[in-house]
């Protein structure tokens, strides 16, 4: 077994707290089992278990992340994500299928959002050649979590956001009533409004966006002058 994953899982097992684990599982609607380790303690255990393996070897980290993802207790997936983030700039275009597989297994917002914004988004920015093949698959998939990746992967791009792709992602999913899809649309627009407010306001009206997505999109935007389609001054 890979020592990066084996040493950590052994440390997690020693630190397990069944009472805390039950509370964590309840918070996540019973979807996942937990060791019961709070985030600060988990991160300290990761530091200890991985200290002897730095600088990290790319292949060893990818293998360890896959092994951690197979562990049913949720802290292992969090550790896998942080291990991959530690080698983020070493991730290559060929690693994208593994990240997509993670997005569609043991899926929930906590892991999918980290995959989309911390790993897939930066990888796509470094390797835009992956997008023609993968971006349409995210939008057309029957898996709502891949749809969410397609909406959110540019979340941290700010002024570098590809507006055409974001619009494609939103229009492909805007009719879906699923909470996680509507929330993602609103979140993406809310972040974009920090640098492209006028574009966001114009598109909200053009698309006739309502409900949760619209409320999220406008969270940090001033009152709207409906006659002009712009935000009013908050003075």
C-alpha cells in the first residue's frame, strides 16, 4: 500500500471519535461515515503523516489520492483533495479523467466544489486544450455533479472568465430545478459580478433568471434600476 495513504489512514483510525463521527454524519444527512476528526486535528495528522515524503512525488500522490478516495470515511476524501492541491501545479491534462471520476463518486457539494474550483479549474487554465473534449461532456452528462463542475470550474477566474463558456453552462442547466444546480448558477454569477457586474446584470434580464439563482447572483450587487438594467448607487 502507498505509505502516503496507509500512514494517514492508520493515524486517522487512532484518532477516531465515534461520538463526533455520528454528529458529522448527521450533519451530512447520513450520506457518509466519518472517523470523527475535526478539521484542525485532521490537517495536523496529515502534516505529521506526510512530513517525511516531501517534496511530494507526483505519481505517488495520485496513487495515494485514489486509495484515499476508496476509503468510505469522509475525512479520507478531504485528505485526498488536499494532497492533490499540494501538487496542483504538477497536475497534467492526462489527470483530468481521474478528477472527473472523483467528482462522480462519493459525490456531494463538499468534495465536488473543491474539485471544480481548486483542481479542475486551475488545471483547465493551464491546459485549455482539454476543454473542447471535456467541457461539453460536463454539460451534457446526466450526472448533476459534472454539470456543477461545468458551471463552477471558472469560479476563481475573475476577469479571465470565458463568458461564452459560462453562458453555455448556465443555459444548458438553467431549466433544472435541482437545488445544487440553481445554487451553482447563482454562485458563479455572484463571483463574476465582482469584476463583470454589467454583464451579469444584462444576462439576468436576458435570461429571465428568477428564484434561488437570481437571489444568489445579486447578493453583493446594489439595488437594480430596472429601467436602465444597472445597479443603483448604494450611497
